[in-house]
């Protein structure tokens, strides 16, 4: 029964994806006499927490009921009052929690308060699933650095474009719609300047009946070469655009970008390129909890080499391009030896029409 109801709570939590950042996704189910009498989830940043939503929805007195919640109830005043206070006053007799709050400043405090008020607490039901659901939140709340997913689409022979830079469309419509869902889920999209110059992308969410907000667009451009008539500059009303550049950039170009409404961040350089670790820390301070990296081969390699990538989604289409001049998803200098490879753990394979998508987590380089 515990697993059954926690699965329901996790399904509810998922509905908050893309709307609650930088808060966690949380779902809650209230059960009495083996019947669900209330349920809820955190719907948007600043809105009621899942526990309050569930308590507000009960169809009968919740006294002596059991609450299933995917994350430890909060015990502090933020944008809303502490959830533990409402739980205690409701008469709930037991709270089943998937995982503790990862915030080291408050982890376990909510559980302690509940127990001190005579409420039974059980922890750890579907804990792995709950942690995966909130992997973005867990990374961000513990490090203040955004979670980074590297996404790329390629052919069977590992090409992302032809020698003429033609790349539309390598993968299926289903795969592309999946990517737009990822864009909604992440707070920011990051690309390199070459992607902007060659493809002139919008970098927005294009889903049917989409009602969320577009992610912040981050262009890594060490010399500020971005065209002033590019879509990410002209379409500033659709989504915020940040150009990450360096002291190598032309100051007049920076002023023109700012006049057009683009935010410009000047970062230190590493070998003449933007220091990506500095940039990620800066973005974290701005409240950006997650970055979807949709770069070309040069930026992808730099990101991996800088160890800013947490996770990868590699979409592979059943097509072959060939050619030694065709572009690959990870370019740059490459590693000198196999032992220095970027290794991927916890691999999962998903089927999307005729495409496959490989999902995994980046382990630090071999030999480190």
C-alpha cells in the first residue's frame, strides 16, 4: 500500500515540472481507511506546497489519516508558512516520506517536529525515484551551481550535421517534441556562438497549447560575435537572453546588445574562451537552477572538460551521413588516451519512434 500511494504522489509531483524552479517538485496524497481523501502537488513557484494543496482538497476529516509526501515537509517560513504546522493541526496520525529535504540547513528538522508532536513518521519509500525526480533541486540546493544536461542529436555514425552544416532534421518529430519538453523543464538553454551564427535558432519552447515560460537563453560568445539581427536578440520579448563573453569582446558591441535588452556577463578566460565554471557559479547566484546544454561540438567538449556536465541525453537516428568533414557532437582537442575518456554511468535507453535516446550521468574523467 505504501508503494502504491507513494507512486501516486510522485505522479502528482511530476506535474510541477518546469513551473516550480528553483523549488522542488513535490506531490502529496492523504489516505484514510485505504481510500484517498485528498491529493495535491506544488503547482508553481510561490504557490501552496503539496501538503497544503492536499489538505485543502480533503473530502472528509483528515484526523487519523496517513499522509504520503515525496519530500520532507518544510519546517521554515519562506514564501509560505511551514507545512508541518498545518499537518500537526490537521490531526494526521502518520506521515510517510520518500526522502528527506536535501538542504543541509534544514534536513531532518521537519521530521523531528512531527515526531515531537506525536505523529508517526516513516522515511525511504521509493526514495531513489524521489531523488531522481528532483535531481535538479538536489544539486542546486547543495552546491548553488546549476544542474547541467548535455543534449545532442546525431546519426548512427555519430554526426550532428553534414560538411555543409545541414542538420535539419536528424531526429524524428517525437524526439524533437521530447526536447521541447526538456526546454520547459530546465531554467536555461545554453549554446555556443557558432550555433547562433550557423542555425540562428529561437531556443524557445514550441509545444502545442504551451502555457509555461520559456527558459533563459545563454549564448557563450567569448568575442561577442553574435549578430544583432539574430533571433535570440530580436526575440527578446519571448525569453531573456544572456550573452556570456570576455574582456576580448568589443565594448561598442556590448553596449549595442545592452541597448537592445540583452544582458551581458563578462567572464574570465581560459585559453581565450569563457571560463565555464565561473559562468555556472554566476548563473547559480542569479537563481538559475538548471541548464540544458544544446551546444555544438566545441562547446560540448569544453563543458565536459570543465566538468560542468551532470547528465547526458544522446538522441541517435537511424541515418548515416559519413564524411570526415561532417560535424560530431563532441569536438575540440579530445582526450589523449582512452583512460582519460569521459565515462557515463547509470545508462538507460529509451525508444522514440525510430530513434533511440541514451540517458546517463557523467562520471569524472578516467585517470582522475
